[in-house]
C-alpha cells in the first residue's frame, strides 16, 4: 500500500508540476498572458492593469495545481479510489471554474472598445 501511494504521488507531482510552473511564469510575466491554447493573449493596450491581470491568472493556475495535491492528500485516508475521484472532480470543476474566472478577469481588466 505504501509503495502504491508513493508511486501515485510521484506521478501526481510530475503531472501537476508543469501546471504550477505555468502559474509561476504567468505571475511574473511582464506582458499580458493568455489562457486558451492557440489563441493570442490580449495586447498591453487591451488590458487596464497588466501586472494585476497576470498575477491573478498566475494564481489561478497555481491554485488549480495545488487543488490536485490537496484532493489527493485528503482522499488518501479513505483509499486510493476516493483520492482518484476527488482528483477527477478537481479536474472537471477546476477547468470550469478557471474558464469562468478567466472571463471575469477579462471583464475586470479588459478595456472597452471605445476606450482604446
């Protein structure tokens, strides 16, 4: 049982590490960051406060990654299957929450067309 737990934790950390790194890179970025793969991020002239916009996007990714670790750790006392279910709920719910938060950030920090 202990070997399986360590093995799953290593896989989790390898999988979630890049997500947390994306968050750190976005948090520190000087240029506006994007959310959707393949879509260009907004230009500096389209965002009212680039630093706050990037920090909130970065924190969003960091919290998403840490959520997986928290779900895994909280599910361990109940067994591996419960930990897996919690991680699946985090994946689906987290993505939906991130989409909603990204749209909120665009409304908060995006300039209106007439302002540009």
